[in-house]
C-alpha cells in the first residue's frame, strides 16, 4: 500500500474522531458556561447588591439593557452565540438582571483592585493614557525651516498597550524622525493604563471618541499618520475614515478584516475564533470569545491576581523585568476585553467596507504589512483590503507570524515606516 493511499484511509476516521471529540468538549463547555451564568448572578448580587446582566438573555432584553447605546452599535455575536443549553431554555437564563455595566461599584469584585490597575480613576477627565514623544528640534508646530511638524498616532492590538510601539519602534527611529516628528502611542480604552469604565460598551464609537478627546482635540492635530497592529487596525480604519481630510497615511499591520456587507458578525467570529480544538491557540481564542462566564473565570484567576503570577514568572525565569507583552496581557478587565472583542473585531466588520471606500476615494495612502505565517489573522484579510482599496500597498513578510511581523524585525520595520512617511512628504 502506497503512503498516499494509507494516509487517505486514515484521514476520514481521524476527521470523524476529531469532530466527535470537539462536539463533546464544546457541549461540556456550553454546560459549564450555563452553570456559571447562574453562579455569577448570585455572587454578583452577594458582593454588589444586585445581579448584573449578561449576554445569556434574549436579544430584546439586551437592547433594553444597553443604556444609551443603539441596537446597531452592539455586535450580534454578543447574544447570538450558539449554546445548546441556552437553546433549550435550560436553567432559566438571566431572568433577573439590570443595566449592563451599571451600578455604584466602579471596580467589580472580580477585577483587580491594585493601585496600578485603578490609577485611571484619579483622572477626573477620564482621558486615555498615552506616551508622547515631542520632536527634539521643533519648539512650536514648525521646525526651524518653517516645515510643519509631522504627527503619528500608534494604536496597539488586542490585549496589548502602547508598549508594543514604545519598546520596539521608538528606540529604532532615525535622528531625522526624532527631530521632526511628534509621536503618540496610545493605550486604547479598556487596556493598559487607560480607563476601564463599567458603564461603557467599548464600541467603535466609544474608542474613536476617546482618541479624539485625549489626543486629536487637545493637541489640535490638523494632520497625522496612523500606524496600527491587529485589532487596532479596525479602529484606525474607522478613525481615518472619520478624519479622511487629516490623514496623510495609514499603515495596517496584520489587519483582521473580514468582509461582512450583510452584517453577519457571527461569520466573522467563526472565521477568526472558530470553535476548534486544534491548534491550541485557536482553541484558547474560541474559549475566550464564545464563553462569557468561562472567560470571566480566566480573567478572575489571571488578571485579578496578575501581581502573584508576575512574581512567580520572575522567580522561575530569574528576571527582574518581564517582557512588556507578558505585562500587557493582564492589563484589562473582562468587561473591557469581552466587549471590545465583540463590538470592535466582530461587530465592526460590517462597517469596514464603507470606511475603506471613503479612504480610497479620498486618496489616502494605505499600506498593509502581514506575515505569511500568521495563524491569528488569515493572510486573506490583507488581500481583502486590496480588493476594496486597489491602490493599497500590500507587503507580505516571509517567515513572520502575528507578532514576529514586528518583534525581532524592529529596525527593518521602523525603516519601512519612515519610508512610508517620507514618501508622503515628498
């Protein structure tokens, strides 16, 4: 028997076995998430006086509980995720609830209450945390030759922070850029050291308004470049479309863009975080994206106790300072990460076509950079952008995944950015 025939004979039973195992595993997870829905309802009521709502309820009830947000701002993936026990009406899902994210308690009992995680509460204006590097040569908005200072806004990806840029790009900038460019690396709403309010739904609109309130308006930016990674790309596209007359260029690194003209956010969720056991990373992504209460348990164990885990990792690795990506991984609440994942990555997909068309008509320079080994965001996402924006420049980096498209290539990546900015200035 040839190796090819042997492989084909085993492929079908292996596929059936994996499918059966997946069905059993996710059925168990459905049941556990259903039980936790009831458990968290009573624990929340015990610690906070009244049970909070969750997305196990019907769509109609969620629309009543979203406060000042319109129905169109919430992703369908929040309340249309399949759960076998929810479909059967098992355990009477979320019959007692109140306004999502509301209540007098600012910090949930299951969120970290350390000084670092609550530092944003000291800011009366509730603006985003960001790092700004002023041009060394320019004292005003123009350099000594009368040339306007260039502004660049950097947006990070999911479960990250401004450190993604300040620890990689900023140290590798040329002297010319350091003298003539003003750089803003932002902690997006709900991440890093930025505010993580409970009464926010973390929609695209919420993210845009906070960037405007914290950077664009206070610094009176009349033009700027945008650089974004992963989830930040969707926010960058929306921001660029809203301020298309101010944008000089937009660089998108591994953009998770799945066309969704019909508004089918569930298809986007299945594409980026399908319920699969293999590979392990995809299973972890689906676990955190499909199961609201199981995901909250993970955040309770990891994020709430991040100081303990950081001490353990330091002890095991014998390092005084941990890598910035490890530190950033826990700097969020379940509420902020859950809603950003669904309302920006999934729900925002239906808006991207329109935003990209605005950029194309406005003649904005769009550059896309993607690694050919990216297992988080399919390579087709970048090709999708070029189909909507034919003039977009798409560069595929060989042997690079979702992170190493930049990490390990910091100097080359930074030089590429500088060439993009300079091409606009010429």
